[in-house]
């Protein structure tokens, strides 16, 4: 079996670092002259071809599995986000429905009340810096048009 590339010349005084199935050689001397002033590097791959193919296949399948898991995780997160948003939307719609029911019940209660009777507007009779005197005509009939008896009406005056 022939190597794919010619071997590098012999060297000494170099730095060699093993990493996995490879050894990295940096710098050194060839026959009493410096090699590349420490910038050149030679890599010796000790991995067999069939072992390399097996490793590459395993790394490929491991990468596919990792990507599949990442995709499944993203899909699960998206599903959870959609479920959360749906739950929030349903809760908001339920709150709005309950508020509408409450308003409708209030409107229904108001529609069952008899209409209010309003008194004629008051007229200013006299005023000084501490007191005002008002005069108004008494209310004679209720909202249904029935005559009121004396003392049956309570007058409440609000001032701002």
C-alpha cells in the first residue's frame, strides 16, 4: 500500500502533540537547518481507513440524532407556547363573557325598576356669604301619574 502523500523529511528538535488518533509536529530542524521557523506543521494520522469510516458514520448518525432531538424540543416548545396562548385567549374570552353577562343582568334589573320622578328645578330665593335659600315647587305626581300625598316625597339636594 502506497501512502497518498510522500513522507516529510526527517527532523529533530520539534514539538509533537498527540490529539486523538493524530500526532501534530511543529517546527524543528532538518539536517542542521530550521524548518519553517516554527510555522510549518505535519500531521500523522494513526487511524485506520475502515476505523475512520466507522467513526465518520457514527459521528454522522450522532449529529442526525442530536438535530432530531433539537427539532423535537423546538416543536414541543412551540406546542406548549400555542397551548399557553390558547388558554390565555380562552380565559380572556371567559372574563369578557362574564362581564357581559353581569352587564346584561344589571341592565335587566334597571329595566324592571319604575322610572324616576324628577322634581322641578329649584329657584334661588336669597343668598349671603354663608347661606343660600332655595325654593321649588313640590312634586305632585309620581312617574306613573298617580297623585302623591303630602310627606311621601323625600327631597335630597346635592351641591358642588
